[in-house]
C-alpha cells in the first residue's frame, strides 16, 4: 500500500512526531520510567529487561506489575539476585496477566545465573558479520538465557523471531539499551551495537498507524512485518530508524487513527500536523 503523501513530506511529519514524543515528559506514564529509577548500569539493564518482558496491555497495569516485581528485589536488583539463596527466590512472587508465578521463577533463576556469570547482557545480543538486524541475535540470546526452559510455557514470554514472532518486547528492551540517551529517554548503555540495526517494537497499535501511513502492507504483526517496517523506516533515517517508534506511538496516542479508517493510507495536510 503506497502512501498518498510525498516521501519528503511524510518524513518531515514523522520527524516532527518523533521529536515531540522523545522527551523526558514522556517518561512518567511509560514503562521506561521503571528502569529510570536506578543509577547503576547493571540495575538499569536488569530493570529494563524485567519491565520490557511484561510490557503488553494497559500501561498502568504494566507499571503496577513492574513496580511490584522490582520492589521485591530491593534497591539493587542485580546485587540481590547475585547474593540470593534458592529459598530467597522462592519467596518472590512475580506475575502479570498471563505471566504466571512459574514463569516468574524461571526468569528469576535465569537472571540470577546470568548476573553471577556476566556483568551485562550486551554480549549475548551482538550481531554477527553481515547480519543487518538483531533478529538472529535475539534467538541466540534466548538459547543462552533460557536453554533449560525453552520447552516450557514460559518460552512464550521470550519471543523468537525465527519462529515468526515480532518479538516486540525484546525489541523494546533493545531500543532502551542501544539508542542514545541524548534526549533523556532511552539509556544508550550499550556501545557495541549500532542503532541502525534496531527494529521497531511492533504491536497492534504501532502496526495500525504504520498501515494508515502506507509504511506497512502486511496484515499480521509478525516477524515478516517487522522486517518490512524496518525497510520502510530506514528509508527515512538509515542511522536511527527506530526513533520513529516514538512517532508511531505518538500518533496512536493522539487519536490520529480515530479520524481515518484503520489500514487505509492517511491523508496528511500541513494543517493537520501535530
């Protein structure tokens, strides 16, 4: 589906929406506010991973669950995990919607093993030569992090691009870790992954906005759609395509779709710009 808007005008519009929403005042009501509570890099990373893992559904519910989950780990989640006994971990109750306590215990155990052996998750997500994105790296991370429970129900909370998933929550985590902190929103903690290799965290809402703009034609929000959206957004900014996640989110928040049929190209006029 081609956009009805000239490419340069659409880029300008997307840039404006991205700049409008990539602001510190975006943080308090967003899940990214949870890792922003911490100062040590390892705690930011751990809190971001936990929060992104449950980042679906209403934002208020995500914030409530993530707050509870991280509060149980004290002021330094990584220090707690490294020092915790098996009994300590069994006393922690992590749950959010279909993320059940049994899932929480598996994630806690894997996090403990990880941080006892590594100072960061970055190395597990490094792309290999000639990999233009992080889809294969995500699958390698899954094997490293959760090899002993990938055959259980908990594996659905650690999505696999190679199995066709959009892996929205892991792409969100990667955005937080890799993109620059210059705007005061993302963290830019990882320096060995290029932002141009990131993919947009695709869900129902961002997918619908992308389709209304003519950026996406595929109906399913799956791994193929993520790759299609990657290609479209990289035409607008090849070095930092995922900044447009803020634009897609912002237009959805502003109710742009309420004025247009979902799935139909959006007619943009100068007077309609946000």
